[in-house]
């Protein structure tokens, strides 16, 4: 005997209801938030190459260090979260000693945030010149 799906009776109080498939198709399409791609952030990371240390932590900084790395912000207002880095646009070139101090150093968070913010203000104008960004399109913190 061949099985068939359940059918609603014509005079049933539930006959006017649309089937589940139709209801699902009627719902609005949901858009995903566009996640930044590697290419979007790599231009900010590339701008840090060849620069000197902008963090310049007193007693820690290796001014003449040949290796400078992009130091991401550790502030939640820049997108930092548990296990999540801040957006690449919130990076500052720093020597490895300053970078380690900002991330794992013993100082208070307020002191670290102040040093990073000062460095970011100085770096924003240099980065804008290096990347050819005008001041109108530069994002504000």
C-alpha cells in the first residue's frame, strides 16, 4: 500500500492555514553582517611595516629595533573582546618589547590605554599620509 502525506479536510477549521513550507518562504530574508576580510585589514597592517615604534614606553622601548609589529588596541570600544582582537584599523606600530608590555605588562589598564591612545593619535596622521587617506574618510575613535 502506498503512503501519502497528511491532507486537510476541506471543511476543517484548519484548512485555511498555509502549510509550513509556504510559511517559511514568506518570512523575510535575513542579511548577515559583512565580516571584514583579510584584504580589508591587511592594508592597515601593511602600513605599520618599516615604521619606528610609536608606543615609546619609558624604560621599555627598543627605539632602534629593526622589527616592528602592529599592536592592536586592548579596548572594548575598538572591538576587543574575550579571544577577539580589535579591528585592524586600530593598530599602532610598536617594537616587540612595548607590544609585550602593553599586552602582558604589570601596569594598570588605564596607564596602558593612555599610552596606546597617545600613540594612536600620533600614528593616525602618519598612517593617513602613508595610505593616501583624506581626513574626511578617516574614522574617529
